[in-house]
C-alpha cells in the first residue's frame, strides 16, 4: 500500500510531466528513435519511489506550478498591500471567479485609482524557498513576468522583481526560452521557434516542474524495457543515463546546465549555439557544444560578483575546487534525490568537509587558529545577500580559507539596474568549462559576444564583420547581431547590408526582415521598407511586431489611413501593446479624432503608465481641449519620467503660462 507521501509525490510527478510526455511522445516518431523520447515522469515512481519522494522535497521539483491561495493571496506577509515609492504604484493580490490576480494602480489627477490593471496569475515560478515570481499567460501563448514578487526573508514580504525596482518598471517582461529552460520541464513550442531567434517565446503546452529526465535524459526506452517481461536488469539500466557514471566534468555540467551563470547583468553571459534548439540539451552532451559562456575581463570589471545563480561560478573560483583537480563536484555535497535542511544539515556538510580537512583541524585548534566548532559552512561559505536579487539571501559557494570580511553580508542592498552608464563596457572573455576544447566556430561566438549587449562595439563590429566575410557562416544570426550593433552606432548602411546577408541565408527570417524594414525606413528608403515588411507579413500574418513596424513607417510618411488600419490590426493581434496604442492615439489626434485619440492614450497608460511620451501626448491633447489642470498633471508626470523630453517641457511651459504660473 502506498503511503500518503508517496501518493502526493506521484501526483506531483504526474502534474509535472504528463503533458510534456504526451506531447513529446507524439512528436517522437517510431521505435527506432525511442531512445530520444521522454517518458511520463509518473512512471518513474513505479520503480524509484524513494528517490522520487526525496526529490519531491527539493526546490527543483517545485520550480514551476499553477497558483493556489497559499502561494498567492494567503502568502505570509506583514502587509497585504505593497506601495512602490519609486514608481508611485500600488499592488496587491486578489482572488475572484476561482482565479488569482495581480492588481496594480496609481492615483490619478482626481486622487482616485488610475492606470488600473488586473492580470491573472497563471503560473508561479520559484519554489518559495527564496522567491516566488508570478507569471501571466498572454493570448498568444507567451508568458510575462508580473512586477510584484514574494520574498521569504524575514518571514515573508512583498517586493519588486529584479529589474523592476526603479521609477519606470517594466510591465511586459517576456519569459524567454532561456528563463523557462532552468525553471521547468521541457515545454512544447512551435516547431520553427528556434530557427533564428525571430519568434516570440510562445509555449504551446507547459509541464509543471523539473522532472527526473532533466538529469537522467529521455527515458521512454528505459521505461518500455522495464515494462517488458524478460528484459534483463543490465539492459534496462543501459537505456537511461545515470549521471554518477559520467566523468566528473560531465557530472558538473548536468548541474551547470541550469546553475552556471557568470552574471545576470548585460554582457552576455552565454550564447546558445545557433544550431541548437532552445530545449535540445541532453545530459552527457558536452555543455560547451550547447552554450558558449562568457565573463567580464578582470581588467575592466569585477569577476567576484555574487549573484543568485552563481553557485558553480563561485565554487569554480575556490581553492578547494581547484586543488581537487576535478574530484570536487556539486554532488560531493548535494544529493539531488534528497534535501538537507535545519540543524542536522550543519553536521552533514561538516562531515563532507572533514573528509579532506580532518587531519589539519586538531593542529589548527591547538594553535588557536581555529575554533573547536566543526560547523564549517557558516564561516567558510557564509550566507550573503545577492547583488542582483537584493531581496534574496543565498549561500556563497566560494569556499574561503579565512572567515569572510568583517562586514554585514546581509545588509540591505539597493538594486542597480543596467543602464548605459552602469552596465559593463569592455572586452567580453570566453569562460571555459573544465577541459573544454576549442570548437570550430569559437571565434565567431567570441566576437559576437562583444556586440550583443553593446559591451565592446568598437572592437567587436569590425572583427565580426571580417569573420563573417571570411568564414561565411551558415547561421543568419551572426549577421543579424552585426546589423543590430551597426544600427546601434548609427551605421544604417552597414546594418542594411548585414540584414540582407542574413536574408540570403534564411529568406523567411522574420527577425531579419523586420530589422531590415526598420533600417530601410530610418534611412528614408520607404518603398523598399514597406515591401520588405509586407513580404514578412505574408509569411507570418499574426506577428504583431511586423504590423506595428509597418504602421509606424506609414505614420511617418504621410499615410494616416493606412497607419490607423495597421495599428488597429496590431492591437487586434496584441491588445496590450502599449506602444501601438500610443502611436494609434497620435495618428488619430493628427487626424482630428480627439475622442478616440484620448481613449488610445489612456489605454496605453493602463498597460504602461511609465512611458513619458504617452503621458506627454495625453497632456498635449488635454491642453488643446482647454483642460489645463489635468494637462499639467500628465505633463508633469512626463517630465518626471524623462527630464530630457523637450516636447513635454515646452508644452508644460505653455500650460503654466495659461494658468498664470509665470515663475
């Protein structure tokens, strides 16, 4: 008879993976490739119940799930409502009609709630050991991260998600495939979504939680063999990966596929190889064949950063790791099938340390160089507040010989967002995994890394251009990234040539077509720009971004009727596209339709109240109607959001003159 715990675990595993199993099995094909197919994770319970029960206690098993009252409206927190002073915004969580919502509002001109938005919480990302992030699923199947998060520190409290704690927090941050890769089992995505990174991150179906096969690889053949009478135990075991049988390097990489991040700030920290699908990694595959990793140049920036996903990055800087010559791995201390927490965990981890250090400790105690305590971790792997998720406290995996510096490692931190003045600028260096060998396209990826986040454009652009010319890579993304970098520096001619090169490699790349259309439009080549975008729309008629770029060019080039129709088409495909609402409002205002223009501006602000241009446009329209006081309110907001908005400054001065505020 199954215990209550094992039944709960079985239910967890069914929920976690049955959708993924059915979908992946559907696409798996014949028995000849059964070894590459995924099994229903619940089937693991039949033979491995103790391992599954232990795994169910870990954070990985609870990394992605549907919301419940306990995880949302009933979360332990001192205050039920959260006010974000930097952006002047209120948040709370609500429940009605059997669903949970994140509710956001500001105080408007009349002191009443304004810019109100309530979005369903469709999923929760994060186990809650440190943080819970709430996700909303858009009508097109994409996911966005909602601004408010729950943090476990101090018994539980609300706070802004990383990147949102500023005067202009994002309201539509997409959950990219790279995010989902580490927080969930493999979802089903459109077949061509990976082709050239052009597609929005759309999820056709989503499992809930990371299951066994993330570390053990596809197990359909293993399960079928186990269920076939007469199959030997040796045959059954040979059909699934046991990571403990891998070399130490590959064992580390099974963990590092998700836990290795050199930095979460703009650099980039990695590039997924352009011939790899977003969820194509398999354990035992060399991780360097899937991702190229990068770090800052020590001569230009810090490499001792401590961030929330930095455990292997910090561990690999430790003398314990370096001196072990590969013997120390993640699994030396961590059993993925069990979780060690509470007071007994100190002894558990200390015993592991003593396997190497027991001989030295008595002598050090006698010399008063060490306390009599054998509680190693609190001093040598101290708890610290992370630099990127300032509401989270984690164990520092940089094993230090001496106690950490005498400073408060848990002191509150102010979030530092990436801006042109704060982000890293300098060479981007290849970050090598253990025993990593040189790959055929290393130079291309190394040079592309210089330009992706504009870290090293001056050196990167000419080098990447020359490599593309001499090596003629088959993947279009190298040329697209070059084009983006050139456009960023104002070189439209070079950008256009790079995008054309990409389209010779993949004529159906909507990313390259959209970029080319925009660059041609900015260069004054209106007819060709419109032709390129129309061609792209013919192949991808539901891509709202393509319609938006088309309408934007039409609006600039004196085709208001076409622009209006195409902005409306954009909003039909993506109703919460704030920039499209604002642009539609501008076209309507110029056409004299002030009523609908005001409605569009207000609809845009309900989605994104932090856009200076929209606040300015609404203020200008209200001023034109003689509503001076309300106009002043919105123009003041526009200037607060962007003091360099000269149109808002001018219009605000006009309003102040009209209301006789001459000083």
